[in-house]
C-alpha cells in the first residue's frame, strides 16, 4: 500500500543515509523501524486518564461551553439566552 508522510528534511536525509549505509532502501528501513516499534511490548505509554471534575465549578451541574461544544451544541449567544450556560 502506498502512503504519503511529511518528515522534517533533516530526518529524511538521515534516514536515506542510514538506509544506504545498511545496503538497503528507504522503504525497507521505514518498514523495519515500524515493525520493530509496533512489535515491542510495553513501549507504548498508556495515556493518563483524567478524572472529572478537571476544574471546580461555581455552579455544579451546569454545562460548560466546552461540554456543549463536544455535545454538538452551539455555545454561542443563543444558548446563553436559553439558560444552558450559567
């Protein structure tokens, strides 16, 4: 499968040089590096789960603008007038 990725110029240059030094291609180097990275157990760090509340609210139970945005609601002037935000 083909894909396109953007790499910093210096990293790409270093990868090409390394591939040549090892007698292979850039494709082989990237494939090998990905296979190694993805097969090594315990390398990936677990994301730290955040607990709620992330901040204290002056009005517990009121929806914040961020929660309205994630719920797909418009947190603009209309929702303020409807009493959704406190």
